[in-house]
C-alpha cells in the first residue's frame, strides 16, 4: 500500500504529465494548416481555441519561472539590505566614538598645562539600584558591568582600566567630553581605578556660579541627586545658572563644568539658598573619560629660600 505522504506527489506528477500532453497536442494542432477544405469552417474555431489555450499554458509556466526568479532576486536584495543595515550600524557606532574622542581632544587642546590619561569605563556601580539585584530584575542591565570581586566604600563609582602603572593617583579629577566633571579617583590598584562620582553622598565640591560669581558647594545624596548648598540668600540664583568648580581648597582645578541649576528648593526666609543640579556629564552613559594629572597648589612643596651668609671679615 502506498503511504499517504506519497499520494500528493503521485497526483502532482499525473497532473503535470496530462498538462504536458495537452500542451503537445495543442502545439501540433495549432501548427497544422486547416485553412483549406470543407472542414476548415468547423475546425478553425477549435484551432483558435486550442491556440489560445496553448498560449495561456505557456504564459502560465513562463509566469511560474518569472515568479521563482523574482523571489530569488528579492532574497538577494534582502540580504543586501541586511548587510547595508549592519554597515550603517557600524558607521553610526564609529561616528559616536569619534565624537567622544573629538570632545576629549578639545578639552586637551584647551588645557595644554594638564597631563591627561585616557581611560575606558569598564564598570559602573550604583548601590541603590543594585541593592535588590536579581538576574531577572529591571536592574540587570545596570549591574551587569560591575566587577563583583571589587569592594568600595562608595555608593556610586566607576571602574576604569587604568591604575598605578599608568600614573593614576588618589584624588585626581576625572572628566568626560567637554571637560564636565565626573568625580575623583578614590581607590587605585595596579591596573584599575575606582572613581567616586559627584552624585555619591560622600562627595563635596566647591563650586562657583558662572553668572553671579557666587560660591557654594555641590554634594551628592543617597538618592543620586546633586544639591547646590551654602549659597548666601543675598546672592542671585536662577534656574539654568551654570555651575563650575571654583578651585577653592586646592582639591580640583577651577572652571570644570559641574552642572546646571534645575530647580530652587529653598525659601526666601532661609539664610542660605539650596537648589537641585543637573550634572553636566551623562554619568550613566560614560564610555571614555580623561583622568587629569593636575598638580594641586597644596601638593607643591615650597622650595626653601636660600640663605646667603656674608663672609666674616
């Protein structure tokens, strides 16, 4: 007994054979000259019908071939489109990387007195986001880059692929494109360094308002929010004011962008003004940074004044 799976194939083969025989018969009849004799009146319409049927069948098989060719062409074009999309993605990635390098290079050109160490961000940690970490949780993408073997006293820090071998020291400022302050190096090993972000609760920065020249401090918080504090009530303060490092205290160089005033939260009756600050650096999207080898005035040991002893006469 023939299996059921082979019955459709056998039926298809019979149909194709019948169609082929009919097509052959049509071609023979269509080629026969019947325009003479008494039967021409009867056979002429039949021959015309068979000729039309022959053309239809020929066009049908020709259309099947064209459809197969078109399908193959469409598949080839789709493969080309996929390759072009992949190339566009690579070019966009290259363009984004080139833009980052241009911004870092511009900062280096604007500050020729600084010795700069380029670094890639290889880890990001935000303890408040990773506190309830689970592989299926929403924080998986944030915590996936953290080097688990490292421990740090910071709630928020970056891990860089440079360390003591590259001349990195504790306290060095770290900036992103455009010179925006990211934080300061808080811990250094031979090959890596941990950077305390400016949003860390233990971070305090002496700053200056660009417009009014008023001074204050910017500190982090457990919520990851930057707060501007210690600005006198008599000093003007507006949303949109730019904030830079003041250089006071000698821990950071002056004029590094810190952020922009986003909202004023203090009242007019308070002695000092307080505001929420939006960081100038995109701290959650950092890929490449510069470690600034900056010699603080407090680190420079003054040379002793030479004493000139007059000879005894």
